[in-house]
């Protein structure tokens, strides 16, 4: 359950929903409220792709641009940037591993976004729920950025549900003629919370190890 599968989990999850909930095919027909809803729907479909380990939804052409770059930062391994080809390769490497753990060992993953304006904006800290409280930044007709503090919750057969990771996500989108698509993403583990950042139950020492996302 806790093997570092691939850094790819975070970088990809919107393809399935994006084709249906992306931006207008006519960029002139702009509705601010509608497009904000479309952007958040895309971000949330990306989350579902991560939770289900759906490669198309994580890194398919409906969700990311060809020039997509993912930057991962943590206190243990420093900073690493991956392009789309590397990301897809790493995701494919772990398909069978993910299938076995999900189908035969009951692995369940929840990636909860708690709000980008501070650790107490949006959801309750250290509390798993179904709400993703993204914050939208730099929003216009052609590009937008969403931010959030994340917490990862995992369980498996015989393993109680615990929080396995936390940190921040900043995702940059461009508005194409049929969808909002990711052009860049930065994930920083172990940042944003005043305490209890990282692996373990509430109250433990902050450690950034990327377990919840299955990154390597």
C-alpha cells in the first residue's frame, strides 16, 4: 500500500470530465460564473482520476497540454520536474501494482482539498470529507490558476484509515476551444499547515514522504 508508485498521480486527473465540462468552443462567448464552474469541475475531475488511478483522467490529451510540466517539491528529496512523456511512462509502470492493491487488498484513496487561502479556509483541517475547496487565482478568458491545501487519506483491508500526506497544490490552466487544460502544476509536500504535516495520525511530527499519492 505504501510503495512509492509514481509522481504521476497528481499530475493528471481531468481528462474524462474535461471533455464535457471545459470552456466554451467560442472564446468570445464568455460567462464568468459558468467558466469558474467549468474550471472547478475540471480540477475536481482531476482529483477523481487520482483517487481511481485513471491514467486517461490523470494525463490524457483531454486534460493536459503537450507542454505540461509537473514540479514536485519536498523536504527529503528536494525538487524534481517531469514532462508529460516521463509522467505517462511512470504512470504506466505502476498500473498492475495499483490494480492489485485496489482490487485484491481494498486500497481506497481520498485526496481532499482544504482551500488555498490558508489551512483553515474551506474544509476543516485533519478531517476527511467530500468537499474540495479550491481557490481560484489569476482568472481570465485564456488562463487561470487554482490552489489548495491537500490531505490524503488511505485505507486497505486490515489497515485502518489514516492520513498519509499533506501539502499544497498550485495548478495552472489554459482555456482551449473545448476545455480547460493543465499546462503546469506544482505539488509541495509538507507545507501550509501550522503543525501535523505529513504522514501519521493527527498530532504526529511533520514528515514529507509522498505516501498518499503513491509518488516515487
